[in-house]
């Protein structure tokens, strides 16, 4: 049994109308309409607000999926299974099925313990710890998947954990795919440049946040990236 929460964060297309209509005939689907177009804020809303109204004791696993990807058959059971087989793990990551760099990308994910925001799962007990610790991402933070990876991989500490017990695991059977950019599509050039810019900004912001956390606790993260810059 699953319940589906659609976080429509700043959508300008028909997403809200379509999901609202779907929810009228599908009781396990619900819409959370968020005016702010910010992914970190949407993550905060889900963890700290949307879950207030549900019975969380029965939730073993929370699956996070980007709205622009397709999930392979059996991806959710695969993630749940690898978490069940690894009691120490807080998070499980899916792997890319498309992209020219997918093999090297998958290898980097496993070696560094970095989840892809396209598809990952968090253990229900870990989400409850996030809630209890009031752990919120800075609004405007780019690369929420890196931050989730850090939170899960350090077990909510400010320094990496040492030892053999894995805290972030991956499943090669949990696949996600997405539309690749094309050199023949002029609009994709703008998307590509914007993506490169966001990747560069993500690196800077993540480095700044790690530097901040060397002198503070996880619960003391800035509420907004502007606060972090200051």
C-alpha cells in the first residue's frame, strides 16, 4: 500500500489542476500546492508540514521522485528491499538508466555516497529523526540531494562517520530515466547553460554550508541561503 503526495512547488502549467482532479477519484493521492518555486523548501514542507496529517507509524519508507523523470518497473520495492537488508542505512538511492555519463555517474554516486535527487528513499525512522531535530534545508539551496546524502551519511552529525556500517546504500534495480538534451533542439541550449550554472552554484553553496556546519549543529542551519551568504 502506498500514498502519493504531489508537491506542486511554483508550477505554472496544469499540474495543480490535473492532480486535484485525480485526487477526487484516487483517495491515496493528495496535492500540496506550494506557491514558492523552490525544491529545498518543498522538501521542508513535506517533512515538517505535510506529514503532520498522516499516520506515520505505518510508513516504513518515504520515496522521493522528481516530477520530470520516469521510474523503472519495481524501483520502489527494490529501494525498500535494500533498506530492509541493511538495518544501519538511513537512505537508499536509485540509479540512472539514461544519459551518456550514466555508468560513470552511477560509479561516482556509490563511491561518494551521494544520492541523485531524481529517485531516492529515506527510512521512516530517519524521517522522524529529521522532524524531531527540526532539520530544515536553507530555502534557495541548490542540490538538496547532496544535503540529504550528507545528513544520511553522517547520521545527522556534522562530520562524516567512520566504520563499516553503511548509512547510504544503492540499488541497481531501482532505475530512473529522463529526456536527454538534443543538439538539434535550440531550447535545449538554454537549458544546458542554465544547468551548468546551477551545478557551479551548487558546488559553492554546498562548500559554504559544510564550512558553516563545522561550527554549528545540524539543527542550526540557516533558514535561507541569503543568511548563509551573510
